[in-house]
C-alpha cells in the first residue's frame, strides 16, 4: 500500500434515491445510503456523497434497489449543528456503475495516529483497540477516521504511539447506538473502519 492511501470499493444496493446535500466550490453534491450485506446477513448502511453531475444521467426511478459499484475515498467532517460536535463519516464517490456481483466492502488507508490507542475488552471477552487515524488529502487537509482492531491486531495496535504511520485494510462498519442528552434519548449511527490487516510503517 502506498503512503497516504485512501481507497474505498463498495458493492451494494442504494436504499434511497440521491438527494441534495450541499454546495462545494462550484459543484453541488448529492447523498444517498448504500446497503452492503455482511456475511452474517446483517447490512451496513453507508452514506455516499457524489457530485450531482455524477448521478445526473441516472434516472431516479431506476436508482433504488439496483446493484451498484462505488469507488471513492473515506471522508470526515465535524458537524457543529446541535449540541456539541459530531464526527460525520461518508464515502466521497469518484465512480458509480450499475453492475451485478457479490456485495463488497473494502477500505485501504494509510495515515498517522493522532490519539493514543485505547485497548479494551468486550463483554464477551474479545480484545479490541480503538484508533483515530489522520489521513492527509489535498490543500493540507486531513480526514480523521475512527478505526477498530480486534484480538491479535488489537494487541499490535495498542503498542503504537501518536504520530506513528500505519497502513491498514478492512471494511466500513455501521453501528446503531442510543445517546441521551438532557433526558432525551435518540438513536444514532456511528461509523468506523473494522481492521482486517494492519502494518506499522517505519
């Protein structure tokens, strides 16, 4: 894997047609959720962001429930609306194509650790390690991407230090949770990269 890799390859089914998201520079962007099945039968629901021109030729009535390939990059930004900041994770699509095939969820990232690793255990006894990876992109900006390593990879990750450069491969994982603020509970979705392979780059 090359230095500062950020590559996502997905194959799944759009759950909704694209809708306007925001303006960026001279281009308008749309967003839609892509459902990608896991081996367990559950599905990860991943937010896709794409330039409006990238979906303009696709009829809205034909968009939903069709197999779709998505190639792009994993992006993050801080949503400052509401109470407190919230890290929003999405895939910036560079290429969309309707094509048949098995579901796919692949991520390759290379970047630097920007927080100390947190090693912990699940209630079922699995060892996991939480990481926050800073992946550079153009214009001196960075994407801050939460990652999670399991068992042997978790123990390797726990020995790393802030500033270390790592390369990893894995998949995007969505997780539902309940957050309570001022006595009001609301369901939210967190996104992280579940690491399959991890390498410390010296």
